[in-house]
C-alpha cells in the first residue's frame, strides 16, 4: 500500500495534469512559464521526483501538443524549451526515446521549413536537434536519415539571424563528427551552401568545411569551383575563410586544379568583362559599379590568395611559376578598373621578385627602368603613381618565366640561378616533364 505522503504526491500530479488538459492557450502558456522557471537544469531523477515518478505523463502531453500546434506557432518557443528540459537532463535516455518514438525529429526538422514560424522558435528547434545529435552516433544517423542535412542547410542559408545561424553551425559540426556513415552527406551539404546569398551562411559553411574536409579526407569534385566562386564576395570575413580553406585544400589531390584556377582568375575572361561593360558605360555611377564588380573582386582575392600560398610554401610558388603566374599578376596590375586588384597583384609580384632572381630579371626587363624603380620603391602604392603608358606595359606584358627557364636549360637543379646563392639548402621537386608537355 502507498503511504499518505505518496498518495498526496500522486494526487498533486493528477491535479496538475488535469489542469493542463483543461487549460486553454493562455493558461498553458503560464503553466509552461512556471515549469521552465522551476525545472531548468534538473536531472532526470529530480524531474521524476518533482512529478511523483510520472514525468513522462507530462512529456507526452507536451509532445502531443507540439504535433498538433507546431504549424501555427502557438507558444512554440516555450513548448520547445520545456521539451528541452526533459531531453537535456542528465540520464534522459528514457525521455529521448519517448520523444523520438512519436516522430520528434521529423517535427523539429519540419519546423525549420515553415514560413509562418518565428525565427526564435526555429532557433529552439535547432537547439533540441543539437541535444539529440550530441546523445550519440545512432541519433546523428537518425537525423541524417530523416533528410535532416538538407533541411538544416537550407535553414542556415535562409536564416536572417546571425545568432541562429551560429547555432546551426554548431549542429552541423556535431553531425560531421563521429558520424562515419553520413559524414560525406554533411560535407556535400556544406559545399552546397557556398553559393548562398547570405554572407554569414557562407562564412560559417567555410569554417565548418575545414573541419569536415579533415574528417572526410577525400575532396569532392565541385569544391574547387565553389570555393573559387566565393572569392567574388565583397565581405572580407567570407574572403578570409575562403582563403583559409584554400590553404588546407592545397594539401589534397585538387592542388594543381586549385592553383591553376587561382592563376586563371587573375585575367578575367573576355566574356565576363564584356557583358559587364555596357552597363558600366551607360551608368552614371560608374565608379561605384567598378568597385563592386564581382569578377574584379574575385581577381583581387585571387591575387591575395596566391601571395598567401606562395609565402606559406616555396614549393607552391614554384608550381605557380609554371602556370605563368608572373605574366598574369602583371596583367592584373594593369587593371585600372579595380585598384585593389592592382594593389594585391603588385604585393604578390613583389614577393615572387624577391624570391626568384629569374623572375626579378624578367620583370625588370619587361617593365623598363623607370617603372621597375617605381615598383621597387613602393609596390603597394604603385597603382597610384603609374601613367597610361605604364599601365599598357603591364596589361600587355609577354613575360614567360617558364619559357626562359626551358630555353636556357636551367631547371630546378640549378638552384643558384633559380633562387640565388642564399638558398642552397632547399630541396626542390623537378617539373621538367610537365614543362616539356606544355611547351
């Protein structure tokens, strides 16, 4: 037989449940407020004690109301926070199982795609998905099997709250860790986010991609194109993350493709620049448009990325020499439509000139004495000092360091010519076969 104390506790529980069952929307909102205030942070045993070993009876009422009302958004944030108290409590496996058995994951994912639901409510849904994902591998797999990666990625791209987007990043990061069955799915979902119109979504996707790439190990065929395309952004924080990812990707099998892509971006295609030209000529705000043309932003970012890679690895700098990076950098320096392209290309060329004597000699010869002196005196501000003739010299240059090396028979084996006498200890790979194939 139960004691008087136990009977009183059961009576309170039944009374509480009856109050919930009979309450309207406003009254239930008050009940949820009181529940959140008094039970936040409690463990599962403490919740059971609070509800006289009948906490699951209240949880099932919460999940039932969620399924009935989530499309209208009625008290949704408070409802999700209340469910979160159960799911995030210590020793909450029982509650988690009960929530999942009634389709809790699918409901949370569907909330993310509903236009009528407020951003704050969707943020709470993301937090619950975080709790579920952090509960173990099988729960991460359940989210992925429920088309969760697509729903979560689409929400990240559409969300207008940076705070919410950061919560989504935490969830995606959790899904890519300890989830070998679906880690590739998360990886592809992150790549699909790169063309997003949301700068914050791009930034967070790039950050998470660096982690995902190291976990997955192999590269997806589309990653080079997608990352290079991100360089069109006018948001420096996005550009920074893209260059950081590029620094990682050169250690994978896409290195050659990536370097070639960067070097090619230094000279935008005639098709792209010609389609933009009529708009420029017909618009009175020509200077503003030129400043923000994506193709020129991409050109400047490519020049910057090449400089970053060359400074990080002499081997990468060598490879880019064979892609005619010097010629393309000088051509970019002659782009008077975008001063930052000129500035970034000039700074990067300055590094190549200082590193390789053969580059110094060819650049000096191509520029001529006066322009070369200006270049050496202040490469960063060169674009402000050159005249139209000097611009034409840069834009139409014919520098080909690869041809010079090939014709002279001076390949990597002759380090004193290539680097100068100060760099005798550097071990260099041989690209003679590659060079012969191109010449």
